């Protein structure tokens, strides 16, 4: 064959004219044979030209993308309309539970209402006055019942009048017990309110006391400051219920990824997966499957179904930040 190809490659001017037609036919046949599967120029698919060359791994891999999330996030809410005095933390600061995050004072109207609440106290004066009146009425009714009982025992009094007075005594005792219970509940509620104000003001608060000027927003958990509300500066007015500072826990972190229904059966709780973080120059981390959803994120029959798989990733150096893109690789059979 090599001789035929060599002949084909010779210049036609060196081939005798009677042999030119035969040479062209032979040359064309040799080229067609070389291009057929298994020929010199087209080896059979799946057969390496070099037996020593390595073959690529065919182990199936499921590749999905998701975002890094904090394990726990909390955003403490302002209990009153407030004006910021001083911000005490910055994003990335480690923070302990109940540690101060921000100092603020009450907006004027909120301050007046709160001072009025503390000055008035539990507001049980009227109930206590009514209770005293009931106690006197009860004492008088008990005295009348006792006298009627003595008269009835001696045959000089009506038993019907005695039964009526006994009913009055029971009714008054019930009303007095309910009133005293209401008074106790109101006083306990006010005591709880004072404890709540003590937490916000950072010092004990007593009934009728003039309130301190400054309050403190505190962290509800141990963790790290994740973010501050945009435009949060001294002098800014914030509405009641605002959450100007977000705190969270970052070791470990979570990654949630959508997995196609056809690939879900190959993933089990406790499986490990490889995670690449593009923001960290594709640095690799090892994650463990901690939760697999049993319900698709989309129940529309016309759409494919995806299930949320949650992974836990150790983050002792706090390299992983919430919001980082993560490329997760699940290997089948793990």
C-alpha cells in the first residue's frame, strides 16, 4: 500500500503515458481505502492509535450551582420609633449575644408615650378601689347571712331568706376573686414590661421613673455582623420594627442547590460533594449533604421538577461569605 501511495505521489510527468490512466485509477482506490473506518487515515472509533495512551474516566458526575448561605441569620428589630446616636459595630465584627450594636434615642412622640406608660404604672387603681368596695359589701352580707342562719335555727327566721343571702355571699366572693386575679395579671404584665425596658435601656427601670435618654439595640445571638442597612448614620430616623443590622453565624455555612428529578436518586443524606468557589480562584472545599427536599420547587406539570439539596461546609477560617457562587459536584455511587 505504501508503494501505491508513493507511486501516486510521483509527478505525473515521470509516468509513461500508457500507464497514466491506470495509475490514476489505482491512486484513487488507495485513497478511498485509507479514508474508510479502520484505514490509515480513519481509525475505528474507540480504538486508540497508541495502546499506552490513558482513557478518560466515565464516572457520571452531577454538576449544579448554588449560593453560600449563613447557617443562622438574625435581624434585631427596633421596639420604638428611634433616632440613631452611634453605630457600635462594622460588618465582619465578632459579636456576643446581648452585646450592643447601636445606641439611639426615642423619637419625640414615642418618648412621650413611653414616659406616660411608665408613670401610670399597671393602672390597677380603679380595680383596687372596686375590690375594696366588694370586700366591704361581702363582709356586710356575711354578717347578714350569719344572723339569718341563727334566726332560722331558732325558728324565728325564713330559710328562704337564708338561702338568698348564701347565694349573695358566693356571688360576691366569685366577683372579688376575679377582680383580684385581674389586678394580679395587670401588675405582672407591667413588671414584665419594666424588665423589657430594662433590656432596651441597659439599666433597671422603676414605676414612675424618669426614663434615661439613650437606648441600646442588642445582638440576639453569638456570631458576626453581616451587614448594615444602607444609609445608616447618626441622626437617621428609623421606624418601629426596623432591622438596621444583620448578624449571623458563619461556621459552618450552607449551600442550597437545585437538583433535577432524574439525578436526585443518586444523592443521599451524608454524601460528600466537591465544591469550587469561583470567587476564591476555584478553591475546593468538601461539603456534606445535610438535607434533601421531598417536594419540587415547581409543581407545574409542564415544567421539569427540581429539588432543593442543602449541603453543610466547614468554614473555620471564614473564607466563605454569604452570597458567594458555589459549583457543586456530586459523584454517582457515593
